[in-house]
């Protein structure tokens, strides 16, 4: 695959209007890309991962399907975000859309892509010679995001990207909805799907970088999103888990020991709280 192809993965685990808003932004983005004659042709693949309650819903019109190289709709059985993301990774592998020039992006329900010439330039500049090693060029791309207040629809702040480094050991370099992956690398790094563990995206990024793959931070805004997920609502737990993932199991290989310590620590905290309440 020599042309750039964008794998857009939309996760929706609740039946609400936010999912429709994300789809509209995706297709506006695709239409504007195709209308702009200054840029070469790009290909688009769309993967929906939804909850069981949305099975009979009309998710996408035939008009939009005609603009896609590939489209598929998948069901998340346990209704968890990381399970849904792993289902999408498996589909990318199954459909053979994981060359170095297939770029993947995960969007949650309610997120909106932001079209700009800088955004298109950024995507097209990711193109590399597929015969060369992916480790010679960047495989992770961190971009900026507008954090939206869901109640007022106003921008609360701009989350500019940073690098994962020893000075910011527990900070995500970007929203996971503003991180672009080379798909040939992504398929080898699924997300750790464990109940109560909120730092799987951070652990995955650390794993990719510790295997020798490179990253880049680009100061462009690519998405609007509402910061109302589990990590945002549980900041202490999320930061603690990232700290552990970064310093103790930063390469993501020793997962058995990691899970053992994680579950034992949860049990210890529960027993301490139970004792204090007596």
C-alpha cells in the first residue's frame, strides 16, 4: 500500500446522539479531503465498534458507505473501551489494512475531527517507503485536542501534545483520540483489558516506545472531545497506575507480575478501608 490510508475507528458503547455527531464529523472530514484537489487521493476505512443495544440501529447511510474503501460494524461483548479497541485492532489485521502507510486513529463517541490543510499535510507527510523498517521513521504521532465542556459545548482548554519522558512519568502525551498509529506497529500492541485498570493506553505507548519505535509530537489540533471518561473522573487512581506502568513495568512485557501486584494492591486497599469503617 503506497498511498496513505486512514483507518478511523469509532467506539460507541452507549446509545446516544454523541455517536451520530462523531459520524457526521468523520464524513465531513472525508468529503473535504476528497474535494481538495491540491492533495493526492487518500483512502479511508471506517470501523464501528458498538454495544449490543445498538445492533439494529441504522449507523451509516449507503451514501457514506460509497466513500469508503472498507466499512465494518462490530459488537463489543463486555462493553468496555479497551475490549472495543482490541476488537478493532483484530479487524485491522484480519482485513489486511496494516501496511506502514495505513494510519489508525481511535475516536470515542462524541469526538469530532477538525479539518484543516495542516491536518491533511500532517497525514500525507506520514507516507514512507513500505520496504524500509518502521523503526527508521516515527510510528506514533501525538497531536493536540480541544477539550470541550459537554454541557456548554465551549472549549475548556487545549491539550497540546508532549513526549513520554522521565520528567513526566505519569502524564499521557496526548489524548488517545489525538494519537495516530502506523497500523503495522499497532497490531502487535493490543490494550490490556483488565477491570478497574485505567492506564492501558499509557502502558501501550510505553511498550511501543520501549521496543524501539519512535514518536513525534505535532502542534496541530486534530480533534474536539469531551473529557468525561473514567480516567478524568478518577484522577488519583489513573495517575498512580500510569506511574507504576512507567517505572516498574515500563516495557509492558512482565504483565503476569504486574497483574498480580495490581490485584493484591486493590485487595489491600479494600481491607484497609473496611477496617477503618469498623
